[in-house]
């Protein structure tokens, strides 16, 4: 069972990140969209670490209005957040 205080804190952080990411989807500035996407993924990854069960994790996101866009968007955001340092190195080399 996850630490409820920590889960509540992470859920609030994820809610803020989701709000920013949802708004960023409408922007033309790809740098803002990319950072919002990464922050949303990082917030979801932190929650996922506390809720390893896939069904419980998805239920938590649904119950706390943390779902934005599509499942693919959420998965991409989580992947991007996990691989951010490597992605930055690749971008910097170009």
C-alpha cells in the first residue's frame, strides 16, 4: 500500500502538470510543449512507482482527472521523462 501522504502530494503535482500539458497542446512553441510533456510524464512516473499495479494506476489517474489526450500521449510522456537525459544528449549533439 503506497504512502497516502506522498501519493496525495504527487497527485497534486501531476494535476498541475496535466493542466499545463493540456494547455501546451494548443501552443505552437514546441519547446514549451516538450517541457510540459516531460513534466507530465515525470509526474505520472512518480505515481506509477507508488502504484505498480497497472489497473490500480489507471484507476487512480482516471479518478483524479489526470488523463489528458490519449493513452499513447501518456505513454510517450512517461517514456520521455524516463529517457530525458539521454534525449538531451542526443539533441545537444545535433
